[in-house]
C-alpha cells in the first residue's frame, strides 16, 4: 500500500516566479496533455489579481499545483479553483489533499470563506474526494461546460460538470476535516453511476454517453427541487451520489449567492 508523504517530505507553498509558472505548465502537459492546458500567462494573472498559485514540492521538484482565480458574485468575493494537478507517482499519497488544505487556510486568512470548482460527475474518485474527504457540496450542474474536446481525458463526451462549493468555515467542513463525518439528515435521494464507468468510457462511448445523459437528467431534476449533493457511497457495482434537501442542512452556509 502506498504511504502518504509527510509534511517534511512535501512542501506546500505559493509560487511566484515565471520559472515556477512554466513548471506548472509542464506538469499540466504531463498530466492532461496540451489540449486542455492553460498558458503560463494565466498563472501570472492569477498571482497579480488576488488568485492563488500553489505548488507541492518534493526534494525541490514540483509534484503538483493548484491554480485559483479571484471571483465575485452578487457582491461577494470568492475563489474559483480552476485546476489541481498531481504527477502520477505522487497520487494517492495525500498530496492533493495537502494542496487543498493549504488553499483553504490561505483563503481564510484573507477573509474568503468560499472556494468553488467544477468536476466531472462521472469521475467517481474525484467526486468522493470533493464531497466526502473535503466536505464540499454541489447544487449546480453545467452541461458541456467546456465543450467537447480532443483530450483523451474527456473521452469524446460532453464536458458536463458539477460545481463544488467549499464553505471553508462551515461546521460541516470543520467536522469532516477533523474526521468527524456528520450524519445524513434523514434519508437521501440517490443518483447512481456504474462503479466501472471509467472502463465503460474507454470501451463503449455510446453507453457512456447514455449514462452521462441519465445522470445529467437526475441531477438537474433534484437540484431544481432544492436538493444538494453531499456525499458519495459505494454499493459494489454501483456508486451513488447522495442528495439531501437544502433546508435540513442547518450547519451549511447557504446564501443567495450560491443560488445565482
């Protein structure tokens, strides 16, 4: 079993030089290819306009990074975390979570209590990380958010995305980060996805597209009824997103901004 890297082995810090931004771009190419990579100029803009460029370093080498942009909605400032990438040899070793926790602490120090990002609902591992390990929630679904790309990562499917809301100072997030998972408030509705969806995407694009459409319709239906995705649960051949009514989630920071 791969062991997590210790704080001494991995340094998380802000990136602030052109050389570091270029290293972020090289890491993007390594992880995703050039099709969906963003140029170093965007890292420069983020750094100078209130965003974040955070790097994870192992023995002086960049192992991962997070790029976030300054954002505002309904007069409220927040951060939009556009991408987080970790090199394959450093995955499943706590590097991504360390980056997100550093991102959270940095935002809170600046008086920012919300970070958002988009993620593919068919990427079940990422969904579990976002909702279960970090305590983010989702109440918005964007069909084909970035358009169909030629990236192997997207498998020729529309780039449907859930929007993760990470309410940094909420009791929910504090409890989850302290490994004290809050119980569901009553029964949850479920959106089920085959646990082997990654294999289906590679071998049968038509079936993957049908499953994506089905999940899209279910998410949009429940979100329209005021439900919020709060968890991911494995059931053997199926993996379920758990959705709860927004109102009973008393300790979740729900604002009018989140509904825009």
